[in-house]
C-alpha cells in the first residue's frame, strides 16, 4: 500500500471527499515528520515505534579507486514493529481470543 492507496481507502471507508482524505493523510504525515525532526519518538500501541537513529561519520574507501574519503554522519528513521502487529502479519491467532 502506498500513500495514494491509503488516501483512497480513507475516502471510501469514511465516505469522505478525496480532497478531505488527502488533507487528513498529509496532516498525519507532516505531524509525524515534524516529531521525528525534533528527535521525538512516535509510538502506535500494538503497531510499532518510529525513532531517529544517528550514525556517526567514518573514513570509507571508494570501491573503484581505492581512495580514502570521509563519510559524513547521518540521521535515519527507524521503525520497530510492535508485537501485536507482528503476530497479525505472521498469521498467529489473537492472544485475546
């Protein structure tokens, strides 16, 4: 499922105009992005957690020339799946029933 699929499902399931669904999805994604930019953690109980991990720079090597080069540090989003979601995807029965 991609972003436009999510918008379509939201519009259909809630009987909303497509434009309103776009606005809702954009608001959610923008809010999540802003939280991660501010180094906040996002948790959806049962679904999973989003955090930003920081990786330090290092000295690398160009594979073609063998020349050493400095690789800058970076921040990358990381998702850790929740137990309930993982079990649903794996097809395991719900622990509650």
